[in-house]
């Protein structure tokens, strides 16, 4: 497969499922113990985490010459930065490799005696005196231990990788000498990787999964973390979709806003407008800890009426006052859409509400208007209003203008008729924008 497809290990499906070991996607199995000789027959094995390597540490005590090996797992960073160091009176050598059971101590130190003969001329005569001098030199000989000679691969074949020897087990067997059943051969772990123990296997699950076979999605919603909303799972945690009028990671907070609603008098349809605002109010938490509202009307190039309703902290009284104010409003010609934007800037955001720690938001409901797109865009940017604005255009309106005023196209909504304002799904959409 690799010869036919040179990019085999770059393909996410094949490299992870069909050929994970070939592509280096599997965790490495290493010897794990402390020993005083290169014989690893008494060592256990351990499955290392991904992105780690097998480690051989050789510590030699300078005074006594004693050598001790530590075998196990190490991060690639440790291997790259800890090749050889001197610690106190011990000489420490670190070697790492990335094949299964490759961390086998291989080097030994031998002593040899060497005789040298030198001829030295004697100053007093022309005769030559031959002096034989014996010196002892210590030579480091790297000798590859024949691990295959000492370890029998019961159900496998002994292989050599460079100077490293290891057992390649038959599929049904595992362990350092291929003498333990491979309970993972059937790939029982659906979302994770499998490790063998003495009598069975154990699944190490990927993030977001649980169960003996990693076949169950972790239910982060089981504890009902969303106080006022609906909970959905993802791989690492939960996400709350809050009920209208609530916000926060767990929908535990009431959506508190100081809201200014500005209504275009040229499109005023008394019943539809009242019903829209009534539905809006009924789905919000009205009060000193929730939403407080003001209403203004505009037409031509000015804001005609502005009603301070923040003293109304009950839904019924607030709806009644809105109904009374709109009933006495007079329908006027198409407005200059810059009027409500200009009003927001001139009046100052502090006029929207009296609560210093509560966000101010504005909702502008308008119909067709006289201003050109470029003038509105220029004026809206010039005012530099920092509060979030949601715009609703009724009928044949310029959506680019609405988006320019809102400064966010997602907050620029349109409906075909005034009657469409009362649709429950549309009211919910508006509420989500006001509380987002």
C-alpha cells in the first residue's frame, strides 16, 4: 500500500485505521525497570503516551565504577535536550529510540594491555639502546549484545534494528518475549486504543468517550448544568442554549438590559406594533434585575416623542403604558433614518437607562426612508455610537443601510409587512440579538 500510495500516512483515514503502526500513530511499548546489567529479561513493559520515546539512562558512579540502567518512557523534548551530562559524581548517558522494546542497553567497557617498544639513541656513543616499555590503555569497545541469544521469542521472531534487537510477535501474541495473549487483536476499543494486561485488555478512551469499549459518548449534560436552558454535548464539555431572558455559561443570569425601542411613525400600525412590543415584553424578565425599557417615536428628521418607562417594573403596567402612548401617536411621512441614530448620539447613552453596570441596547423599527445609503453610512460612523443597535426594516428597505446603522449585518432584520412583526419566531430572534 505504501509503495502504491506515497502519501499513505498523510491520509487521515488510512493512517489512523488501516495502518496506524506503520505510520507511527500508535503509542510505543518500552521496557520499564531499573537494572545493573544489560539483561532486560526481568523488566516489565509499559505503553507510553503519544509523542514519547523509549529511554535508556546509564548512570556510572565515578568512584566505584558501578553502572545502573533506568529504562522507561521520555518526552521527545527531554531526549533532544538531555543527550549527555555530568551530575555530581555520576556520569549520565541518555539514549532514546522510537520502536517497540528498543530501549535495550548495548554498550560495555573493556580493558586491554598494550606493549610498545621504542629505540632511543644514547648521547655518549653511536650505539642504540633498545628500551621496552609496557603501558596499559583503557579502550571503549562498543559491543552489540546478542539479545536474541538470551531471549526467546516464544510466538514470534527476533529482529535486529541497527544495534537494537526486539521480538516481532505473531498477531495473537504480545509481551517482551511474545508469550502473552494479545487481547487487543480484535480491536475492541471503538474510540481509543487498547492495552493488554495479564488476563484481559483495557481501553484508553479518546476525549469525549467512556465505557469498557470506549463506545459511549460522555454525557456532560447528565448533571443538568443549564439552569434556564437546553444542554447539548460536544467532545469536551457542554453548551447551554439559554431560554429567552437568561444568559451566562449555565444560563444562570437574568438578561439585564436598558433597552430603548425607537419606532418609525410613518409605518405605524397600532395593533401590530402593540402586539409586537407586548410579545417582546412578555418574553423578557422585566424589573430592576432584568430589562427596563424606554420607547421613542421618530419621523421626518427628528425624534417626536420619548417616553421614559424605566419606572415600570411589571409587565402588565409597562404594556399598558406603551399601548396608551402609541394610541395617541400621529402617523407622519417617511422619516430621515438618521434621526434615531442622531438622537442616540445627542441624548447620550446614559439617557437610555439609569443603571451604571447594565448594558444599554437600542432597537430601531423603520420603514422605507429618504436618506441615501452613503449619507447614512457616513453619519452612522461619524456618530461613533458604542452601544449595540438592532434594526428592523419593514417593507422595501435598503438592507445595506440597516446593516450600516447596526454595524453588524446579523443585527439587521427585515419583514415584508408590519403584521409580520408579531410572528413568535421573529420575536424570539429579536430577543436573542438583544441579549447576545
